[in-house]
């Protein structure tokens, strides 16, 4: 898979991929946020791959960074399932030829639906087949819809197909549904719609050192304030093999001001700072709580570690 940044803006997409002005090969493509890459997304991508093979086209997924809501309505932006690098990792497993990131900024948001189809989809990305989701809207103020895409497709010589919604037990699988389940601590149900356990891969940064002073050193992960997780303690797996316990939230015992994800790996002493680690969420253990003393907190951490290790053992 070739991930690239389509140069539509002077600002760079916050993911380290090469810029590209235009794709020369004719493509079959789909456009969306693909947040979390759940089973509904997988259904769309696999449909795209079949259609591309039938037509002799290259496959392409087109997505945006940052998430459009961060630009258009930051107060409405609640949380995000996956960052750009995690999307790359998830989509690489699907055998896509191209992954295109478009920098979403105010300037791009004002592009009309017709201009987006003609300039970006047709001319820059060489589209000959466009697969759209059942709820797809595009262009300035979301003015674009399926009929406009079909009209433009007839004029510009690309085919447009509307995909049916993907359902499990009569529930339409969507990122909104997965976000809600995770934010309620319902990891098993979220896994049903993701088709996998929820995980992130983030960089370990220097923390305030409180965990080490308590005897439970933690790896503090960067850019985790906007995770779609219920605040509290989790049993997790680090880098696919290390059972651990994680806390996501404000750390009320220490009057924290912003949400942080910190992970304690029992019987582990290597320095992880500066490295990216994968954290896979196994089970929600308990909600955050403000403790009356450090001794009470330490006793609870011991219990959390025991509970987390028991969860990991039961899954192995």
C-alpha cells in the first residue's frame, strides 16, 4: 500500500507520508473518515476490491486529517477512535493499493461538491469507479449527495455505486456506535462491531513520576486526551504479549486537569520513553475514584494489577 498526502494545501498532514500532486493510474476509490476501521468499513473496502478487480483498476481509500469536526465544529468533537498512523496500520492489512490523506482545513472545507468531484476525485485521483456509503455527503456545507455524484460521473466518465448499510443483528455498524460503546466501557460489544479488540499505538512520553514514587512506574502515552474511552481502569495487553493495567482519566487523587492514559506493566523495567507501544483494551475494571490517602491508592492499585493479570490469564 502507498500512503500519500494529496497536496491541496500548504499545511502538511500530521502523518509522515510523501506528498503527491496526482495519481497516474486509473482508480476505484471510496471516501470517508474510516475512524476505527470497523466491520462496516471492511465490508466497503472488500466490495471496492471486488469492483476494482472486475474493472482492472487500482484501489484507493481517501480520508482526511485532522477529523473534519475538529476544524468545523470543535465543540461538537467528542473523541476519535484512531489517528492517521493507526489508520495506515489497519488499512495495510486490507491490501489496498493507495491510501490518500487530504489535509482538512477551512480552505478545503469551502470547496464545492462539484469542484471536489471534478478537481480531486476525477482529475487528481484518476477515479473511474466511486463507491459511496449509504449516508455519504460531501462538499461545502455537505451539499453533495448521491444523485449529484452520479450526474457528475456520467459527464466525467466515472461510475458511481451506492453501498448498502452493513448490519449486525439489525444494528447498522458505524463509528458512532463503536464510540458510544467504548465510552460506556462496553468493550466486548465494541469488539463485535470492530471485528477485533480495540487498540491504539502511541508514543510514550515523560510523565510526572508519581507512579514510580508509589512503586508502580507507568508509561504515559502521548495524544490520548481525546480517546473514546470511559474514564477508569482497564486490563490491557501491551505489544501483543505483556499483560498490564491502564488508567484513563484525570487522576482525581492528584487533582489532574486533563485526561491521560498511563499504563503499568508488572515486572517490567525497560525504559519505553520515546517508543511507540500498542495498547490493546481487554476489560473495563472500575471507574476512577479519588482516594483519601496514598496508602489507600496503593492498595487499590495492587488489587487492579491482580484483576488485570487474571483477565489476561483467562484469555491466553
